[in-house]
């Protein structure tokens, strides 16, 4: 919702951050035809901090705030998140105070302790799938309703089933992104996929995908000399 630079407490004021946040937030409401913000129960805001994704869930009815992070890294909250969730909470509250009538929940949001949610499927050895976890958490979390069903097994389960689950979700989310009507490159990708499907040697390429994809990505993202 805000560029990383706007979290700098010393460099930017609350009003500067609010202006950027409000513009982005209202664009989302308009895009998804949310006509009344006061009818919304939960607001999910994904955060990219450094190279790690997690999501903050703000309950507009109870005032509860939960931080949902797949990482099981054993760090103190303050050391790990460095005040960024509090800055985001402050800006959201400022926005809600202007956009909605005063409620006890909004007042509670301003003072709530941000709770890091406990989950059985947290990971110690996976440093690459935080984005997939974050999308799945946003897709399935319903607040305090129980049980919370993500489908994830524990990381250390026999045969490493969690990796297979993540692999399936990567395919599912990637397909949705590629085929979305909002994807400006959709038709180009579909055209290339159809052309590939007609290649007589496609079976050979399919067998070598684990090698071909990393090679192509390294060439595509390589910095020019």
C-alpha cells in the first residue's frame, strides 16, 4: 500500500504517508466495487519488508490486529519487523477516522497490540515461498472463525508434503495471474503458449524444465554489462 521509503519515520510525515495510502486504498475499493467501507469486516494488507512477504489483518469490527507470517524465525517482534507494522496501522487508522464514523473498533485499532498469529505450518527451512504462503493466508483466513483451513501440513511431515502443496499453489496462482484480464501481457503469453504447444519437440523441453526455467530467468534478469 505504500513504497518502502514512506515507512521512514524521520523523513516523512503522517500526512504524506496518508496521502499515498489513501490513493492506493481507494483505488482498490473502486476496482473491486466495494461501495461501503463500513460493510467490510476484515482488511488484509500484504507487506514486502526487505525480501520477505507477510500480511497484516485488521478486524474493523473488533479492533483486533493480527500479523500472519509463515516464517518461524525465532526473533523478538520489534527486532524482526522494526516498527513497520505500527507505522502501517497508524496510517490506516488515520484513513478510517476520515472515511468512517467514529467507532469503538477504530479506537481499539489505534491501541491494539499487534499479535503474531501462531500456525502449525510455519517454516524454518523455506526462504522462498513467503509470497505463496501470504496469498494462501489472505485467501483462506476468516478472522476468529474456526477451524482455519489452509490445507498446509507441517513443514517436517514425512515425504515433505508441504513442498508439493506449495508447488501446486504456485501453478494455480501463476495461471490466474497470466490469464487475468488485468494482465496487459495476457494475449502475448497465450500466443506463445499456443505456438509452443505445436512444437514437435515440446516433450523434450517439458522434461528439462527444471533446468531450462532457471537458465532463462538468469538471462532475462541479468544486469547488462
